[in-house]
C-alpha cells in the first residue's frame, strides 16, 4: 500500500495536504457542534457545557498534534501522487479505504499516547462521518469538475512551468502527434525526431509552441540520433514500421527500423546519460492465446512485427542499470481519431466502411482483441513517464483497459448500434491472432484507466466523416502498407548507416560487410595516385576483409603485408593472383573459413580492374605494358607461380 514519494511534486502536494488538514479540523469542530446541539435538544444543557469545556482542552492540547497523521497516511497511500489520475468513479473505493485507515490510525495513536479517546461517542462518531464525507467528496467533486468542464490552462498548450525535455522519436505519427501535444500541455519541452515519411501536418497544432522543436531525421541514422539526444532527459520511442502487412512487405527495412534502430538508440541514450526510455511495444507479441495475458506470461509472436517488438523489449531490459531506466509499453489495438489519421486499424477501418460503404466484413469473429483509444494511449504514456522511477524501471506494462477486451463479432455489433443500416458479413482467414490482456499492473502502479469507450471512438470517426475532416478513408496516406509500397523504402543516407544497422541486427553477414567495404575501398583506390597510396588502401582492405596476406608488385616496388604472421603456404589458405600487367600483380592469401570464395573473387576483380587501369596512367615508377584486364588466376595457377612472387 505504501508508495515511494521520492518523485513527489511538493509544489502540487502541499496545498492539497493543507486542504486535508483544514477539512480534518473543520470536521472536529463540526462534530462538537452536532454533539452540543444534540445534548441541548435532549434537555442536558449542563452536559453540553461540560462537553464544550472538556473539548476545548482536548482540542488545544492533543488534537493539534495528532491531526497531521491523516494527511501523512494519505501521502503514504499515494493520494498526492498517482491516485489523482484515477477516474472519478475509481477514486471512491481507494479514497474511502484510505480515509478509514487514517481514522483508525488516528484513534489508535490517540489512545496510545494520551490514554483516552475523543470526548465521548457523541463527538467521535460525527467526527468520523464528517471527516470521511469531507475528504472523499472534495476529491470526487474536484475530479468531476475537471472531467465535465475539461479544466486546463487558458491557452491549453502554454503552461507556466517546465518539467524537463522529452525526445519523442516518431512524434509526427498516429500516436506521437497527440502525445507531443499532451506533453506540452503538461509543461514538458518536447523535441521530435521524425523522418516525416507521412508528412508534417500532424504537428501543425504545436508548431508555434515555444517548448516544441522538430528535427527531421531518420531513427536509423546515427548522426541524426546523436544530434537529437543532446540535452534530453527522457525518451519516448514510437518510431516503427507498424503492422504485420507493412513489415512483411519489406522485412529488411522492418528489422532495421523496429529492432536495429532500438539497439542503437539504447547505446546512444546511455552514452548521453538519459535516464528514462519508454518503448512502444504491442500486445500482438502474445500471438494466439486462449487466456487473459499478463506481462509475465510467455509471449508467442506469430509475425515479423511481433518478433521485432519482442527482441527490442529484451534488448531494453538487458540494458537496465542504476542510471538507465527503460520501460516497455505493450499497447492494445489502438483506435480513434488522431492528427495523423489511420484506417488500417481494425476499428477505424470497420467504422469508416460502415459509414461510407454500408457493409463490413468480419474475419474470424470469435477472436479476441484488447482495444484502447489513441488519446488514452497518450495519457497512459504520460502517466508512466511521470510515475516514480522505482515503480516502472525495467517493467513491462500492458496498456489498455479490461473493459475494452472484445471479440471482433462484438465490435461489429457496436458498429451496427452506431450505424444501424450496415450489413455485416462473416468469414474466415489465416490470421490466427487471438488474445485478451490484463491491465491491472498499469492501474496499480500509475492509476491509469481508459476514459474513452469503443462506442465513443466509433461515433467520433463517424462525425469526422460527416464533417468531412476525412474525405476518403481509402487515401493511401491513411494506410501504412499501401503508402510504403507506393513510395518505396527510404534509402540510407550513406553506406555507413547500412553497416551500422546490419551490425545492430546481429545479421552482419560477410556478404553484406564485403559489399559495403568493396564500395568504400574502391572509391579510395580510385582516388590514390602513387603506388604507396594504393598500398595503404590495400592494407586497410586486407584487414577488414580478413585476408591473411597481401602482396602488390607495381613497377620496381614490391609490397607485402601479413595479418597473422604465418606464411602463405599454410594448408588452410588459398592463393589468388591478379595479373595486372606482364610484370605487375596483386596476390592475396585468405582463410576459407572466414569468407565465402565468391566475395574474394569479386574483390579481386574490382581491385584488379582499378589497378590495371592505373598501370597505364601512373608515374614512371611503374613499367608500362599491356594490361591483362584484371585476369584472376585459378588456385592451381596461383600456387604454381607462388615461388616467384614470394621470393620478391
């Protein structure tokens, strides 16, 4: 029941504690008044005067010292931290429980220290009643007032205090655009790193906010991420290729964006001393399950999208330390209207089709899904960000609400309630995803509970179509897979990005590595002017390609470089000799176990062609003769001629 208070915002909590202190005292004075009136009305004026005299002594001598106990108990129960975020109805039981506990502790201490209780039951009982009603009702009325009248600063984006700088990666997206606005409303300075793949219109509502900053960049580019990380306190990582179809369309790009970029981000964040990182995962990691899934249950991803999320989660949790506090948020299936609309999500798509087409198709209607409104996702993310680090560090949270676990057939019936004329068709397909999620952990740790129902989200989408905020839900911009297919995969800014991503996916296959190195060293070799410069480039090449030995003869210059200290006649090496001219050659020795032979052949061909061309144009240091065109000798021919060049 006790909650850590190290992150308590005292400037907010102290006025509320003072208000509770005043309510307690007013309740005691009111209890005396009720008792006096009762005694007088019952014909006992003398008893009333004695009660007043005794109460005055008790109030001044004892009650003042004991009354702070009640706000203290509230503090330890989290009334001044996360409990404030509970919905109005959900506040009733925890507040009532806290009040009862506080009153019992108060009476216990009263008897323990002073050997007496409050002056008689005629005062004690009214005090308990008045204090309980006062402490509970003031919270319920405050929450109800804020909910009904949407209380916020006069300029809902401008706030009076700053609460640190948050980097939102993917902040121009479906969830990110609403989260950015919500963070600014709460007093944070926000920097967005986004490639603006879908455009920047979603950020227009916050563009002129003084606490907002946009950096256009790629989460896969190490320079963009490092630049965005400067001066950051916390990170919310939303960037991803979202959804099974979009990931399957380009698996390499999905692996880089959803997994490799996350691993790179972890290293950069830790290097910059960023303490909090919230990662957007998905409940789809549960795959197919017949039971309600909790965070500690085994995951069974059945798609590339789900697998990249699981792998990223593991990388984050493994990186947890005393100074780095990652948190994983497994979002339920999101629905609702955002500044960057999406109609490739099941509820949004069905609602739009029901409204504009009059017919919807339900696949596998008995399958379960957990749902959550996109604005509730933003609110839940804020709740976790503001929660004490000790409550969320290294934790996984299902983000949703148990009331929003629905079968797809139930979703269809809700849509029919909103659009009565819709025709529903039922069929089956190969999608086996079926899962419900338990969200109690998020509720217990942060007090979050969804404010939007599924029906409200459906009605919201209907109004947007009626008001022509959405002209055509089929627009490619609203469908991730179709849009990405049209524009194609965004290329890396340079070859170095490709290598970094390959390294972080753990799939740095020799072929990929060699192709990258081949392009890089080819450019360097073309720029070389003298044999010495060529040799310097080739030495680097031999090291990075894993060649054991490399020899170059150009004119009267002979160069030899060995990386392992062994001779080239070792049985497990293979020799390749590229005849550059009648008298010039390049020779390499390498281990079959370290690289595929075709790669070495491509290397030999490319380097040989460049050097052959240079033979005829280089300084007189080299003997000019007819180039052989970079001919690569067979292994037998190379071995047969090895004695000649090894003695050089």
